[in-house]
């Protein structure tokens, strides 16, 4: 028996969000190398700022400046940094209560790779990034400090703008890249399907109880809960069941809109698979349209469904609705 296939996979996107007045002020101040919090109804100063009061649920508006120094409340050692983390040498993740704040901020502490240097109650200060842009990454990390806590309210009214510097627009949007790297191990059934794709074959699995054919295959029939044991080779022709016309451009898009993403029910299958339908105008695609797979050149084939570049219309009458109505 051949071993199951596995491959590294990455899921990633840039998450962009708009900021309300509270967070806009917070990130604008970070860009100018200052930190602010917000005061709640019980008098506590929240850093990072909360947009709504944790006690009453009411909007919070009283901005409070806090210091760039603080105290480690609790911490955990990161011996092997991974991609995307603040530092590339061993460091500590720590909850840090900045002077003037009543809640703690999560960030990295650079103790020069020595976990023994970390302790609860440790005094730290912000190490600012060389270039700031209005993001939490403007705080590069925290580092040990011998500065005592700053008592009382902080007078932070004299900032760069107040000192005669140029007035810069507030930060109203932030973009955070999100990436997940992992290794996917396919099941035995999936591995047979993926190896079949490398040979130009479409392999599904049939349930021995109800007779339904699944592609991509499943280890067990979701209807009967029994293992799918019978391999079925399917044709590369099928019927469009439902579809969507894509009109909105997005990052990484390889086809200029408008184009159609459709569910195609391969002949002999009982579950449709999603793919592109090209070869005709987007507004000509319809439910019941008969289509055939267009394969990439054989030298480009691998163990993925990318071997099929798209589906294109067949010169055949549309399939009657009754033939696919149970597969929408």
C-alpha cells in the first residue's frame, strides 16, 4: 500500500480594518511614539484602550496618556522564535502594565536571550521601531529598565505636533498580515485521488450502502457513516449546478473579472466540486449547462486539481433540473 501524501500548506491574507475614534487615537499616538489609554466608568485606565466600557457597555471617550515604562505582571519564555514574531532571538511574551494604566498589554520583552533575566515585577520600557506607521508593531519590543514608576497623572500634552512639527493626518485604517503554515497529510482515499490527478484521472469513492459517489473522496459516507471502499473513475464532463459571477477584484486574482466560479457535478458523481467556468461570456453561464474539463499541458501536471485549468461549455442541451436538483 502506498503511503499517504503530505505537503506543506500556507493560508494567508492581509486583514484590513477601519478604526473608530478610540483606536484611531491610540494608533495615531503610537505612530508619534506615545501611548494612550482610555478611562472606564470605574476609574480604571485601559491599555490597549477599550472602545466600550467593560462594566456598563457605554462608549468610552476619555483619553488618558500613559508612560512608555511599565512592570511585568506575568510572562512566558519563547525559546525558539518563529516567523512573524517580534524578535528572531529567544525572548519572553509578557503582560506589561504601563505606568498610569490599570490593565496589562501583551508584548515581547528582549532580555538578550536570557530567561534567567526575566521575573515578575521586572521594570521595562518600550523600544520603538526605527520607522513608525500607526500599528502595534511601532512598539518593536520592551527591554529591561531601571527607571522607577512614574507617579500620578502624566502630562503628555507636548507632543510633536504641539512642539511646532508638521500636523499629520490621523491613522484610520490598519492592515495586519495573517499567515498560517502547516503540513497537511492526506487520507489514503485523498492520496489515491491526488495521485490520479497526476495521471489525468478523476477518482472518487462509492459508499457500499447508499451507492453515492464522492469526489474529492471521503473516508466515510456522511449519509450512512460507513467507509467508502469502492473506487470509481469519473468522466471529466459534468453539469453546472450553481454558480457565482465574480465582479470584485482582489489580491492575487489571476483572471480579470467578470468570470464564473461554479459547482460542477461530474457525470456519475453525487457531490459537485468547485471550479472555474470559462470559454463563454460570464452572463451566458447557467444552471444545467453541460461542461468539460480543460486540462493544462501534461508537463505542468502535479498532484492537485490545478491540473484542470477550467471547465468550458459543451455543445449539448442543458441537463434537466431534476437530474441535479438533489445536488444543489
